[in-house]
């Protein structure tokens, strides 16, 4: 029997509250509902998680006592119900009725009465409840992250928060081997697909509204890919030359790998490595669709496999695992899953990766370090720690009109309707 979209959303949000990623819990739930309900299910899950810190603070005021851990599905349902009242264009009475009806799918009879009481009380006391929220909860951010943004980005905090709380734009990367950007824009316009060029990457196009990629002219033939504009800067900064041998150390799902090959098809070799063989299969799929070739290798960048020989790469891309605080609007579960204590662990892993792959770089070669984080512990501070330990490494200046110059590199910030938040630092290995 198929689940209703709201019952499925309750289970999805509950799974994230319990510590699982949305990427883990959502795919099977999408299969559990009618195809016509999948869009609503995604909207409920993503929207509720984007506002989760605020909704949790409101729900805490509305419950006489906390729910038991085994009732996380009821907790998820109540969060989804409050999200509908706060942010969806659904009449209040319809949102209440639909949430109470969805409680039946949880198979806990008492949940229907609780859902009805909680949502109706919220409607009666909304202004009072909202007035009691602290700054972080009102901004839909966990307190630790809100405070870090306040300290590290005082002039940009409001911009970052606004971007984190919005639905992300859909951005395309035009395959420059197949067509110029202007041609792609004309073809989109012929299909009545509204779009405009990006300001940072010469290959970026923003769609006015997200749509199925199969509706895009030329997508299946490899003429474009979906990739955020900030992420497109990696291949542009690294600037591959003909005949070079390049290593992409954390390659999956392959967007940057493919962009490097689109910009420079005459490489001697591009090795795309990832620690997860299953995710490496996604790199292979993207290469096949675009008609590109690379050497795929499963391996840990912090302890590179023996097939990789020291001093044999002209350039290395390290798109390091990180807190994902620059792409929260695409991964809103970060607001619930990430903890302040996690940042130091990511920094240790990032440093280990830099130390692991640096010997693979030839003298005179370059390494581009990138994260999708806005936190200095993973970005400028981390780069300076590495430079202090590695006497043959030096920082190359990134002089550009985009982003913000910071110690150790350059930062693109999450921007409403624009780029995600990525950090870049270009290192040179002295001869």
C-alpha cells in the first residue's frame, strides 16, 4: 500500500532527526508514494529541514513534555505540519486536516489528537510563540553555526543566512567542447525555458525555475551538465594545459573531473580517484554521457594507493570532504546533523589529505585546495597550517573580481539566487 506524501515526509524528517542523511532516507520514500506525490514529498522534506531549528524551537513550546525517541515519526509529522502552516500556500484548515489524516498512517491513534491540538494551538498563539524565539532559531540556524557566522562573517552573515534558507537555483554548465554559452541560451529560449548567464563562470547558466534535465535541449547528448557556478571555478582556476597529467583526488560525482576535460581535452591523463567505489560509478556515468575519458581509481587520498607514483602529476585537485556549510540550501539536513565538534575532525582529515597527495605532485606543479565550507577552520586556517608544515609549498595569489579575498585563498559566499559557498586556495610546489 502506498504512503501519503505527508506520512512519508514525517518518516523522512524523523530519519534525519535520528541521525541519517536525507540522501539515505529519501530515495526509498520516493518509491513508497504515488508518482504524482513525489514533488510534494520532496518539498515537505527539504522545506521542513531548511527551517528545522526554527520549527523545533516552536514545537518545544507547544509540547507539554518531549516525545519519546521511539516516537520520532510523530515528531517529524508535527515539524512538517508546522512547516505547512508557516511557509506553504495551503489554507490553515487544510494543513491541519491533512496533517491529522497523515497521523493515521503512522499507526499511533493518539498521534491524531496530538497533531490536532498542537497545530490549532500554534494558530491561536503564533505571534507569541514566534516572539519567544532566540536569534538563531528565528533565523532557522543551529546556535553554534549562527554564532560562527556572526563572528567570522559579520558583514555577510545576513546574506549567508538568507541563501541557506532558500531553495537553491538550478545552474547549468555548458559543455564548451559542444557549443558556446550564447548558443545554449538561444536554444533554451526557443523552448520557452527562461534562463540567464552567470556572472562568475563563463560557462554558467541559471534557469528561472528548476526543471527535469531531460527537458533541456542537448542534455542527454552531453551538451550541458548541472553544476553550481561556484563549483565551476575549480577547473577554471586549475587551468590545465595540453599534455599535463592531473589527479582529481575526491572526484565523485565527477562534475569537476568532467569540466577539466571539457576545458582541456588534450591532457596526457586525468586520474579521477574517490574512496567510495559506488560513488565512483557516478563519475563513470557522467563521463560516458559527455563522451569523455579518464582513469578511475578507488583510493583514499589521505593514504594514496601504490599505483600513484610520487612526483608524476603536474596538477592536483583536492575537493576535500568538509562540513558542507557553504551548500546548506542543497543539503538542509546539515542543520540537524552537523555539530560544532565535527569541524575539528574535518580539519584533521583535510590536512591528512593534503599531506598524503603532496608528494605525488612534481616540482613546479600546482595543487588546488577546495571546500564547500564557509568556516575558516577548514579553509584559510587549514591552508596556513599546511604551509607552516610544508617548506616546499607556497600560496599563489588568486586575484579575481569574484568572491572575497581571505587569508589563505578566496571565498565565494552563498548568495540568494546565485553561487554556493566555496573556498579555493592555489598552492605551488617549489622546485
